[in-house]
């Protein structure tokens, strides 16, 4: 069953343009309700959002769709994506919905769906929901007396804060630690500073004044420059950068060095291995993770299991093989002992716990392996054009040549983004000059083909 709306992380697009319109959101809600509506109990949906202006457009549309199908709706307002997953389970809801486009600019928005177990839906379930969108809903509408109701959960923020704090080791505090937290003007602008403050840290918050249009704008996990500057300016011990929906984490150490998701996964896995708490014999990561992480884990007798890009695929594989650490180089860290999806704040606390126990600066703690030279270039192309540049003969030839040059010395990965009209070219290997050359040649061929087909 082919999917068109759903990508690697739900439905995403430009706000008030298809598919991110009120009409489509309404129908997505109605279709999802049909799938999860079972039994005679009063069904419940939890809806959260980030701070984008378009949340005011999509939230009422989704609410109306669920209510029309006889489902009650609980609105929790701006909260991180993992908070919606947690509350879906805690409230025993049938569906969880997060309105967010994660790290994308404010012009975009998205819809992420969670099942009653708090996990993101599988490709198959998303395809089934999408297949119903063009069918008439009239026969399945609730009768007037059976319409759902909408209410707000006033203590949703407090519930999530306490949940996150309880993942931090008992008897350990952050007293004396200077932390700068970049909230990306997004969903964690209230909860992230409070969690760190209540655990004893000296907290400086930046990008914590959302106005509907400044989410991820020159801030957050995808633009940590402002965080790095503030860490160095204030002499902080650590900088924590979240993204728009706070499901990913990038760290800046006290020297201003950026620590990515691969290093953080290696750090947490090593800590759990020492205490005998690492499960599954290794770590689950995506095809984007650095070869250095794989070598580091192998040296410890651990495996790196790779999946397609997308934290949902990481989680699915973790559940299959029983791993409790997984994630993405981009900063989605999934710790299944605590959460069903990536949680930037929980991951940050686990990193802080390791640093506090060892009593050493983060710069010496978080550099757990030497990365292999890796280069990533993104090429934007005209969405909706006939085919993609990857189908052009010149591009295919450039990719074949690149693979031949890297054979035995590295690897090459070319893929279309699942959330934006981008083609990502990534190569890595022990010879950095060779890696740079291969990426430059392939990217040049793709850009030329994109200009020709535009």
C-alpha cells in the first residue's frame, strides 16, 4: 500500500497548503478515529503542539475531526513530542497527536500520530489511515448525542516535568553546574529550564521566548551557534540544545565543542555497560551514524545495528531485538527504559548523570570515540517535478564512480529526505580528502540535474 502523505515522521508540509490544511487535518483525524475506534467505551485523544503560529489552524481542525467521530479530546498545549507520547499512555488514551514539524522553520508544520501504547504508528498503519481519506465519512459520524467533548489538561506541564525528573538518578543533583539551555523557541521553552533548575543547576535559558514565527530560527539543535557563544561567554559547564519539538539533543561542552548524537549514544551505552544495564548487546542507530561509533562499539564486544533514517525505525528495531539505547546522529536519542520515542531532555539528564558521577569536565567525558571523516551535503530540488535528479544518467554515473573510489575505504549514502525536498549526499572514510572529493562531485552532478529539470 503506497503512502503519499506520510513521510519518515508523520505528515509534514507548508502550513495552509496541502497537505497541511485544516481540511486535510480534519480528515486525517476522522480516518485515524475510524482505525482506533473499537469497543463501546468513550474514546480519548491527546493533542499537543509546538509553538508554531499554524498550530492555531491545525489544532481545532483535528479536534473537530475526532469529536465528530465520537471521541473526547484532551488538549495539552505546547509540550514536547515525548510528553504527548507519555501522556497518551498515562491517560490511557486511544490516540496521541503531536502538531509539529520538529526542526523545520515556522512556515512548515506536521502531524505525528501515536498509538495507545505511546509508540509512533508503523508504516502499515499510516498507510491504512491514509487509504481512508478519500472515502465518505458520513455513515460513520457520531449521532448528535454521542459527539465527543474537548477539554484542557491544566497540569500537563507539571506531569511531564515530574516524569522527566524521575528519570534522573536518585541521590544525584546538578548543584554547582552552570547550564545553558537553548529551547529553540519551541515546545520545551517552559519545561526544559524548570527541570534543570529544580534539579539544582544554575540555568541560563536562551531562545525561550516563542512568538509563533521564531521557532528554530538561528537557534536550537540545528543551529547551535548562539548556544556555543553563550556557553563560552558565561563559562558554563555544558550547553544543551533542543529542537522545535524537543525530541532531539545536541550538546556543547565547556570548550565550545559540539557533541552529536553518535557520541552521546556511545557515552550512555558505555555507562550502562559498566553497570550491567545495557540490553540487546549493542546500540541501534541509522545508516547516517559514523563508522567510528561502530568501530568503538565493536571493540567493546557490542554491535551497532543500523536502520533507515527516522527515529521511528530505530524504535521499531530496538523493540524487535530488545535494545534499550538507540538513536540518530542528528540527536534523536531513544532510551527505552524511560520513553517510547526520542526525548532530548531525558537524554540530556542521562549525559549529565554520567558527567556528575565521574566528576570530570564534559570535554573529557563525552569524546568516547574518534569520528571517521564524514561529509554531508544537502541539495534542494523542485518538489513535484517529473522524477528527481537521482534518475538522471549523469547523476547515476557520478554515484557509481564515487562508490568505486570509496570501495574498501569507506561508504557512500545517497537518499531523499522524508520530510523536505532535499537529496542528502553523505560519504565517510579514513581518507578525508577522498571523502570531500566524492561528495563534491556527486553533489555537483545532482545540482546540475536539478537545474536542468526545474
